[in-house]
C-alpha cells in the first residue's frame, strides 16, 4: 500500500477485476472484506502497487484480461443478484461466458426486460450511478387507468420509507399501459409508487437503458454489445 496518487485506489482496482461496480466495491472494502498482502483494509481510497496481492473474502482477485459487455432480456422469475449461489433462477446463469459478470442495477424477480452485465466495474458504475444521468425506460401495465392528478402526484414525488421516489417522466401509451422514465432506479421503485396510489402492477418490462434498447431480443436471450454500443451507452 502506498500514497502515490498515480496508483489506483483499491475500490477501483476491485471493480476492474469484475467483482463489483465501483460503488459496490467501495462498500465491500468498508465492510472489511478486502485485504492487501494479507492485511485487512476498510478504506476504499487506499492505493495499491502492481505487485500487491489483493483478496476479497479471502480469494485473490486480478483484472480480467478480456472485458465483456452483455445485454440480456431477463425473463420473469429470475433474480439479478449474483451473490446468492443457491437461487434457483439467476439471470447471470443465462449468459454463457467464461468470467464473472456484474449487473448494472437490478430488475426484481417479477420484472422483465433489458439488463446489462459486464466484468468491467467502471463501465457498470457509469451505467448504474445516478450522477451519470443514464435514464431507464419501463413499460408498465397496471390494473386500472391513472387519473391525471395521480400522474401529477408521482411527478411531484412521494415519500416511502424515508426515500423520495420521483420519476423523470410518466406517460400513458396504451390501455392501462404507461411508460415510466427513471434515473436512480431505487429498489422496486415503480411498484412502490404504484402501491402508494393503490394500483397493482400486472407487468413491468424495462425497454431501454440510456441509448441501449431491448429491440427484438427474445426473452431469456443475450448478446454481446458492439464497440459502438458500448461507447454510446456511456456518452452523455
């Protein structure tokens, strides 16, 4: 470990190894799950040298030699977490690649649609962190129509469990069908907003993340992003 500012901080290094996004890597360091040369560290800003041995949960980590960028059309019933190895249906298991992949955000078990996976932690951070303003669009089928006043109330923002939930935009696009545009994508945010109005969500599909769209990719299928798509997806 060193204070040389030209060397990477441990959180960024762990992200480059495909273990987690930059933000999640910082959290696991704070939790004491990382060590450098056998010495536990809890400061995400600690800098490391090229010959330092970094471990996470006792396992040595190193940067992935090949970076993969994947779009998956997640089916309903699959979970996005990679941490629960005992989950019966994990979205990441639908992808056949020889590396550990991390998702850019989550879709809950009952939701479907576009989700990005990669072993490039910095890329995942750019897509998932609210500060980068990467908007996500969802098509949401409800059990009844929303009144204009209800949509206005959502746009003003609601409080739920001390969190402010506020979409960037909500519009009606069909019978009981609405397009929700979000920036932050908090846990089950759309379902929580619907519950606040006393409405049930019958189907929720994410159709785009930034400039990446689901297109005609069949449910349960995945594909690699092209270099142009990778560059465009993180451009402002």
